[in-house]
C-alpha cells in the first residue's frame, strides 16, 4: 500500500480481516510514501481497531541491512498470519515476497496472487467496465469470507473525538446557513492535471450558478495552497482554503459532510467515496475503465477511453494528455447538475 488511494481502497479488506481474526493484534508492513505528497499509512488508518502498529521500508529495498532490519521488526511481533494486499506486481514478485515473509516466521500466508487471474482486474460485462481495485483485493483473501462493498460500515475509518472536534471548529469559519462543496486540484502525476485554464473556467461557472447556495472548500497538501487560492479567489461566496491545514483523516471528516466532491482521479476522490460523498471525478485513461473509479453508484466519472487507454504512464508526451484534456468544462458542469439532481430526488 503506497499512496492515499491505495490505502483507502483497501479499507474493506482490512474490515474483513478484522472480522476473520477478532481480538488480534494487527501490524501493517508498507513502503515509505512514494511521493512527497503521499501520506504515511498511519495518517490514513491511525492506531486503532484496524491497525495497531506499523513498519515501513524503502520501496526498492535491496540492501541486506534493510532486509535484516525489516525481518527483525516483523519477528518481534511473533506473527501468526501474513495477509498480502498490494498492487499488481506479477507472480514472480509475489513468490519472492512469500518466501521472505515465510522466513520472517509466519506459519500461515494468505492472499499471495500466484495465479494470473489475481494479477489482473476482471472484465465485468454487465457494467462494461473492469472490477474495482477494492474488489480485486477482496479476491486475494476470499478464503476469509466476504464483505458488502456497498455498505459504508466496511469503509469506516474509526475517527477519534479529537479529529471530529478539530474539524467542527474549522467548519465554523464557513457560512453556517450553507452546505458546502469540496474540491481538490492536487495530483502527484502531471498526467492527471486537468490544468489551470480548465479549473479557472469551471470555478467561475460554478460560482455564477452555485455560490449563493454553497460554500467552497479546497483540500490538499501545503504545497497546493497557493495554487488552490487562485480558484478560491474566483468564488463569490463563502470559501475556505484548507490545503496543508488538515491531516488526511481530518480531510475525510470534511468530505463526509460535503454535498459533493470534485477533483482528479487521485487519492482525495477515493477518500470522499469512502465517506459516501458523491464525487465528480475528472479522470485520465491511464487505467482501464472501472479499476480506479471511485467506488459506488452515486458518482459521475468523466472518462474518455481513447486509443492509448490503460497506458499506466505518469507523463504523456506522445498524445499530450489527450484523455483528460479532452474533457470539457461543460461536461463537468453537466456532471455536477446530475449529482445535484439525484440528491434532490433522494430528498423527496
């Protein structure tokens, strides 16, 4: 589990593990953040019912002393079961990891994808998309049972009272008579950036149509504060720039009470979906459709499946980000209207 999105989509699997092994001590072995914008695992899960302890390692760990240090820490847990939850890295990589963790003293290993079917997201003809990454992870550990991905209890992050109190105080700075929209324009990959000219036009049009009814909040890391402020300044109504002011779990609480979220196909969209908040996701086609869509039926995902879909690139030189930059502001405004219409119908 290496990034915000990776960790959030693993929440249902962690809840299944907790149900399968109640009253156990859960330790998470994960790599250090892959990017300066990426949070640590502890910033997402905290220390509570799902995870009690953490050990991190370099992503490309090759030195014997690093391997020994990791081995020593894991052995100190006196482990019983190791459960493998990670992105697709191939059978040989999974086999090597299985051997290493067996040497760490685990008598039982679960979830290692030693079959080709576990190293890909399955095509779902009924929905005409690929299975979500959350579903694929659950296939890893299907021997433990099942969980309902549509039940928000299986996405629960077990917030602490201190986190709730902090967010309550922060939200008092918004007009209390208005609901609010949350936006995030950050992304760690240049490919996913919808770019300033599009965001400027969108926020201006949103402001004209919605600023009297809704407040606007921007979330993200501190390095995104100044960039986000450009768009805050375009909003005619109540607004807050919370980039750098919140930890990821606190951002989740802000998202939990939002009318809807709008952003790139990056970590915050999965954080919002985990709270049951409808999302407008402005998505690249770097992954095949469905794999990294926010989970749930309440979302509007803008995804243009062009000839190079599934490239998995982080920088696009050949097609100049055609997949995401072909998404028009008018499409996003229509998606927003669709979400608000669904919410209005739900209240009737």
